[in-house]
């Protein structure tokens, strides 16, 4: 029993420490001019943008082809600091790399003044909560990490919203993002523009400048966040949305997303 | 170097002399600088014209080798290369060594049609493997009436001059 508890605790610790980091997918190329090109996709959970810290499992990494069909990415390696996937892109168009985690439920509670957590939804928790547990709360969580890669002519199919969870659309195709040109993102929750999504925008090279240049934002009542990237380079948006939306399975909802993209030279 | 450049111009004038009698031709002279480096590769170069809405209307020259590196001509790739394969195939030629080159443009668009009066921009982009990338641009108005464009050398591109007719 003690061993099992210790295991659960260590699992929680790992998940907590990883979730404090930001998980990102960074393809070696966002734009390619040759069919059948290979790309390497780096993935890591890290505090500093694109400085790898912890390798992560890539079993849920998927490649959405320009026609919208998804395929598993099977050539993967999980390292200590980062993980890597080899991906070949056969035809022209825009591809989506995505790592989406299914819905997960965490129940937190207090017992004798200590905060504790269970992997259980509202229906499961009744049987698992110890007697005397107080401040019981179940959160439904989901995260999604993605990036787009374009071979030759850009296409739109994989940019379409899936109308589930937190998603990002833009008035500029990811292959057309250029430094010094205004860029607008719309954050959607279950397919509808969502106000109050909080996020951070950052770009590579933080290790080599004193001012990280991060931009914290919150979407307006149209779900929008606009900015003009000053520099060409690789950027990261991490965003999340929490709401006290009670369902049969949870008291709260927390959706999070990370998106990496390239800002090209004008 | 100067002699070679002059020779090229004379040859070009001789070759295209008869055409200038029929239609006013613009001449665009660009120089690829000699760059001292242990790993010199000839640059990929694109020369084109965009209209006031930043839409490409005429691809004048494209010197490239392998498709892998076409994307490194960043603006050319976004504006023309990635979506107009037929035009790329029709216009592209081999990369060139350092020297001075004169290009001719009949003033028409990619389809051979006349361009309406208005503001346009001449773009010259060069990218070199294991080297840098340069983008030169200059606005002009059509009808140009012998307008002269001069762009000073910068990075991968030497001096650029053009007489637009």
C-alpha cells in the first residue's frame, strides 16, 4: 500500500513538474520547397523557449496530411532533454503536427490540512476520496500542442477548427507570417471565439538576451489577440483557459494549447 | 572584371538590338560580387516586379539549381515560387558566377500582356548556401519614360541599375 502510494505520488510529482514546463513541438523546417522531404520534429517540456529541458513521450504525435487525414508518427526517440520524430512529407500542401492529449480528470482535496490529488472524475471520486476530505474539486483538463509545415503551395484543410477544446485560428496562413506585418489570432473554445484566454508569446534566443521579450496577453471579447512580430524567427504561443463550467464529470474546465510558428524575413 | 562587364553589355546589345527597335525594353544590370570565402557557392537569384498590392506581375530572371534551396529566396518563394511551378520552370536558368549581368524586360506581365499605369516595385533577391541573403527593392512608376533606378551594393548583391522604358 505504501509502495503504491509512493508510486502515485511520484507520478503526480512528475506530471506536476512537467506541467509547470511548457511542452512544444518544433519542426526543423516550417517551409519546404521539395516533395518527399524529411523533417525532424523536436519536442520537449521546458521553461525557456526552444531550450530543451525534458524529453517527453511522443506516442500521441500525429501528422495530419494536406487532405486532412491523420497518421501516427512512429519513428520517434525519447531522450533525456528532448524527444525527436522523423517525418517524411510526401505531397504539396500544409501539414499539421499535433500532439493532443485526451480529456483527463483530476480531483483535488484537503485532508488534515494537506492538499492532495486523485486521477478521478466526479463520478469516480466518490469511491476514492478518503473520509474527512474537504475542499473537493474536480478539474477536466486537456492540452494540445501543434505546428504547421508547408511543402510548396500552402493549403487550408488542416487549418480548419476541430471544434473541440481550445484552438487557434489566424487571418494569416502560417506559411505567410512575415516580420513587421500585423498578425491576428482568434482563440476558440469548442469552435466559438473565447474571451479571457490567457497566454504568453515568446520567441527563440531567450538565453542570449537580457530582456526575454515575452508578451503576456488575454483575448478580447472577440477572442482576438493581435501583435506585430518585430523579428524573424521561431515563435511560441502558450495559452490556457479555465472556467467554472460544471458538468456531470467535473466542476471546472481547463484547456491549454501550445503553438509554434515561424516568422519569415520580409 | 570591368572589361568582362562591358563585353557582356556589348554582346547583349548586339543580340537584342533588333528587339529594342520594335518595343521599348528595360535594361536591368546587376552585379554579383566576388566573395572571398573557403566555401563559395553561387547564389540563387530572383528578379521580379510586384504591383502596388504587392502581387507579383512579372518574373524577369531566376538563377537556381536544386529545388531544396528555392525556399531560401524567402520573398520570392512566398510570392511566386511555391505556387507557380510552371512559371518557375519556364524562367529558371543556371546560377551565375560573380560578374555583371544585364537583363531585359519588355515591360509586359508574365502572360505577355501590357501592365497598366501605376506604381510598381522591382525586387532582386539573392541567397547563397553557407552565406547570406539580400533583398533589394526599388519603387517605380509605369509608364516609366526612361526612369533610372540605382541601388547600392549590399551583402550578396552588388550595384543594381536599371533604365525603365
